[in-house]
């Protein structure tokens, strides 16, 4: 019995070796698989398809960083502090914004202009080309503050929102080209109620007719860090197209947004010169903030969820 068992074992081993050898020969001569290529499809086509998938995934995984927002507001309101038009602190804020944009990967430009008192201020500008480069939208936020306010909400909140949006869109293309403009000298200088919006007015004066034509809208992001009601505003002295577009989108994503007219004769934010010069413009803000333009408009006063809601709303709208 032991000998017969040994013979059977030897025969079984020989059969296994023959089977493995035969399989090796067959698969060695078999045409390799096309790694997902369909008939008539080149590797270049597959590469493009993969690229689209990567872009789609990068869009879906882009995340809003509350830490970045807090850092920006902290720097502007605590480390720099009160940033009156043309002051050393306002210039420090301009340098900070410029550095942040460079760190993200942009090549920002400066516009220099004069403000009363023989002082100077700057607009800091960066752009991102969109999938439809023929059309563009301007996002604006002023970085100065009105003394004695350190300007956490007015308007560190708007600056922080734009910086984070610039970061999110650096690695992807928005639907239309986006111009990020950080305006200097928005707040009133002196007692004349019309002595304000120096940066945005200068920017509009420098726009060519073709630039205005290509710009289908402008959104001023001003005071979005405190309040109970999310408002979109305009002076009702120009096109309401940008206002209506934002309200339709808010309704589509089920975000409550109300229209509130800007009652100022010369406007209360940087949408004013755009609206009066043929560019559909809107101002978005959270209301009301009883501490704006006071010392209490500081870092500890912020409602961070308001900025997050604003930023995510604009991100989805622009994407």
C-alpha cells in the first residue's frame, strides 16, 4: 500500500508540472490587454480622459480652510490693527495681501493712487483664467479700516474670504475668469460724505471700454463676518443683473438671501463706481453689526460661520 501511494504521488506531481508549463506557453503568446483602451482609442485620448477625472476630483475635494481665514483676520486686525487710508498700517496690509497671493502662486499687480492729504494707497490685483476666458467677474474687498476700528469684520472678513477663494481656484479653473481686487481707501477720508471709495473708483477709471464689456459682473464682499441676515445689495442705479444672478443661485442651493437697497447717495461699498459705470454690480454682507467702525470690531467679535457660508456660496457660484 505504501509503494502504490508513492507512485500515485509521483504521477500527480508530473501532471501539475505539465499543466503549469502548458499554461505558460499559451499566455506567453496571447496578445496583452489594452489597459482600458477601446477600439480606435489612443493612449493620448485616455490621458485626456484621466486628466478630466483628476480635475473633477480636485474640484469635489477642494475644501474651505477656516484656519486660513482666522489667520488672515488675526493678522489684519491684531498684528496690524487700524488701517486708515494712506497710513503705514494700510501699506503693511497691502504688503501682507500681496505676499499671501504670491505664496499661493499668483503674480499680483499693484495700482497706485492718491488719497487726500498727499498720501498714497494701493489696489492689489490677481487674476485666474476661467474655462470661458472671454467673460470675467470681479470680486472685490477693501482692506482699509476706519479709525478707531481694527477692522476685523469691516473688512478683514471680506479680505480673508477673497484670499481663501483665490487659494481654492489656484488649482482649478472657474467657469469664467475671476479678477480678485483688494481695494485700498474705501472708507471715508475727512468730513465730505463723498470722499470715499478711492481705490474702486480709480480701478473703474482705468478700465477700458472693452474691459467693461467683458466684465459681466462685480461683487463687493464687505462685512461678511457678523450678523443674522445674508443680504445682497445695490443702489438700484444700474443693472440688477448681478444681484438677480446671485439671488437665483442662492435660491437654487436653498440658501436664504434677501435683497436690501443701498440707501447711500454715493453708495456704502465698492460696488458703487462699477454700478454707476455700466458694470452690473452687487454688494454682499451679513447684517447687522453694531460694532463696526468702533474699537470693538475686533478678532474676538467674529462669527466665523458667516464667513464660511459666504465663501462656500461664492465658491459654488463661481465654479
